[in-house]
C-alpha cells in the first residue's frame, strides 16, 4: 500500500483529478478530510485498469476549505492471482518509468481564490516534499525559487544554496542564486554565482548578460562587453542584454553606439521604462552633438514617466534633462523638483544631491552636459 497526505494551507476548488499507476494497482482512494472531520471523496476505484489513466473532470468544482487534508491511498496486488501482473511468476517491483515497473501518483487541478493564495499553495507543495526528504534537490530548488519570486529572499537563498551544495550542476540553481543575491543587494555574491552558472553551462546567455551588467556597475565595462557580446551571439533578443550593453558602451565613452542598444531593448520590452529613460538621458546629455536629439529624448522620457506613473525619481531626472536639452527649462525645473521630492522621500541621498545640482543649472537655463 502507498499512502500520502497533503494539508491545504489555503482554500481551493478542485476541478479535475488524474490518477496514475501501472498494472499492479488494484484499489485507488483519494479523499479530503475537512477541518470538521468529515470526508469528501475525490476518487474511488475498486479495480484499477491501466487503460484508465486519464484526467477526469468533476461535474462541479469540489470546494475544500483551508486546513483540509488530502489523502491518496493505493493498494497493489503483486500475486499470480492478478491477471494484469506482467510478471509470472511474480517478481519484486520497484518505482520506474517502464510499465513493468510501478508508480503511485495523483494530480489535482486546483484553483485558488487569489494570487497570494496560489503562492502559498505553491510553497506548501515543496515544503511538504522536503518534510519527507530534506535532501530533495528538486524540492529545494523549486521552493527556493518560489520564495525568491515572492520576495522572501533570505529564506529562498538558503534553500537554493542547499540545492547547489547537494548538486553543484543543478540546472538553473546557480543562476537563480545570482539573481536572488542581486535583488538582495549582494552584488559580489551575485557575480560569484553568475560565474558559477557559466562554469556549469558556458552557453548560458542570461548568465553572461547578468554578469556583464554587474561588471559595468563595478566599473569594469570592458570585461562586461565581452560577456554581453557572448550573450547576444547566443540570444540576440534579450532586452536586458541590450540595456546592459548600452550602459557598458556609455561607460567606455561610446554613447552613439549605446543608443541603438537602448532602442532595441525598448522595442523588445515596450513596457519596460529603464531603456527608455537611459535613451532619454543619453540623447539629452551626450557631449557628442551628433548623438544629441532633444525631441527624441523627450518622447522616450515622457513614455518612461508615463509607464512609472511619474513616481520614479531617476526616470523624472532623465525627462528633466530631455526638457532642458530642448530649452524647455520651466518644464525641466518642474520635473526635477518632482524628482527631488521623490528621491528625498525614498532616502536616495546620492540621487537627491545630483538632482539639486541639476535643478540649480535648469534655473539658470543651462543643460546638464
């Protein structure tokens, strides 16, 4: 007999069920024990047939409240009396993918009331597996990734680190550790994990891209360009790579070459404000007059500001510079004042200091070149 239980951390609706076993299974029971102790049946098959494996939809969704415990209980007949037994005389059978092996699984299609409940349910699936096997690399990886996705970075990094310790070449684990540490502000640690990801897979375009972006932020744009070039050869349509490439080119004094990369990043991700703001700033303040284009800078800056609902100070900073480049100093002053207020409220002292200097220039009708 195989029996497993899964407690529901949130209320759900069950839409369908997919039981699976091979030739030795005889009796299948799947039911939920509700918080009040009552039983709600989800599946009952007294004489399983291998040909019945399929998804079965309920006539109406089955409502299960939070705190319900779902139980699957399968019994097997590995005797000569079982006419479906593939081994005569009977043999010891283990888990395996071949139909002469055996399995025990059930898949439920569930709907949660809110996205937040879905996140909780997702995490609880992996936690349940880890309770059974704390060294389950698959569960460690998926729980760590889910936690990081939902902003629980420290806990997520811990689980991902355990996954890599158990299996250093686990696909995606080092890369996700890089992303999580980057989100957590630990850029040196992030760079270490992106480098580790490339040691596992030198053709990981996203790892090349993220490492390139970090190298530019650390004042190493020449090294960054090597990784970004590799990334674009592998995946030419990564918007992030074009953004980072533009940053690296600006850092090496090549703003004219940066403009096409910012434009391409904006084309690939039209709702991403970062490349639009970078494009606006570069077109507005470049020391090369052949690069400057005030009207185009304003168009990009205004779109970026609209996407951020005029609430991101760095975006408004770029828009103010675009207005100043076009000689629209009243608009530049107003926009820079808004940016300064937002930066001050957010505690972004460095940006606030830069904005004060630029605001003083705009009030004197000077562009920030």
